[in-house]
C-alpha cells in the first residue's frame, strides 16, 4: 500500500493565533537607537505566519494615543531563529510600514512562512527620528499553529 502524501491543505485549521513583541518606550531616548528583541515560538507547535501588523503609540491610564510616523518610524529586520535566515534583504532592515500593516489593513505575506516550534524570531528595530522618543512600537505576527506530530513538513 502506497503512503498517502499529506499536504498543508489537509490540515484542519481550528484557531487563529498571534505572536507579539513590544519594543521602545524609555529605550527610545533619542529616537535613533537600535533595539533588539526575541519573540519565542511556543514549543507545542510550529507557527505559520500569514500577516503582520504594527502599532506606534503610548497608552496610559489617562491617555491612549496612536500615531502614524513616516515609513513606520523604524527600520525592521526579522531573523528566523531556526535557520538564522534574514527575512529582509537590506542590511539595516526595511521600513516598518513595508512589512507591517495596520489592524484595519494588515500586511498579507505573499507567501506564508513557517517558524519552527521552540525557536525565536529576532527583531532588530532602528529608530528613524526624534518622533519616537518614549514611544512603544508593538509588532504582531498573525497566522495559525500546527501542533507537532500532526503534519510532517519536509525540511528545507
């Protein structure tokens, strides 16, 4: 009996999932700093990224303001921790609004990307001006999880 070939389309996707990371705040003292953060992928499942969004602003008990900055205000470089593959082709990263959309208009990835379970996604963010001083930027990757053992994805 021939083995049945399993395809991604055979997977029942029952839940949407998001990973997010917030960088900035007091770390943006001049607005031109380079900040780095790691977003760990949970160990129970691989994550398939479908879209990405970001938000710049400040939220306090008395003030909740979102602002829009030219080119997103930062250059962003993403690195897949499992393969150490840089997902951008520019040394310093790409403008945030070229890789991330808004909640109303998310950036839909032209091809999905698999981030392996229990590995990090590294974010390197370079501020592009004084308008960022003291502000947070939240980056969100949306997609779905594939529990380990439910689907065999060939290694690249």
